[in-house]
């Protein structure tokens, strides 16, 4: 069975949708893991360089950027799945 899509999905969106398996739950875990991983990595680097961890404006800016990106991809995933459901044509393989 082949599915013809009526819209063209960009390479980045297709990669993220494939990575999360077109599931909003997996997309949430992906971005949550990305945010937590960056926080742990930056805290480890701060501890190695300065001997202690500290808060700075980059932590807040990064979390705002990652949450904005998450909401963008969540909206696009919903739009993609709705378009797939409503406008796709299914052909049977012969």
C-alpha cells in the first residue's frame, strides 16, 4: 500500500517526525531529553572549569528556544497527521 501526500514536508520536519515515529508522546520525550541533557552537560562543564555550578541567562534562553521549537514541531506534527488523514490517497499494490 502506498500513500500519496498532498503536501511536501521539509527534510528537517521529515527527520524529526521519523525520529519520533509521528507520536506526540515521543516528540515530547525527545525535546525533554534534549533540554535535560543540555542542562546536565552545561552543569558538568561549569563544574569542571569553575569548580561549581551557577545560573546564567543562557539557561533561560536555551529553555525558551527549545520549548518554542517543541511547540512548533508539535503543531506541525498535528497538521501533518490531520492532512494525512483527510487528504491522502491510498493505492493498493498490484
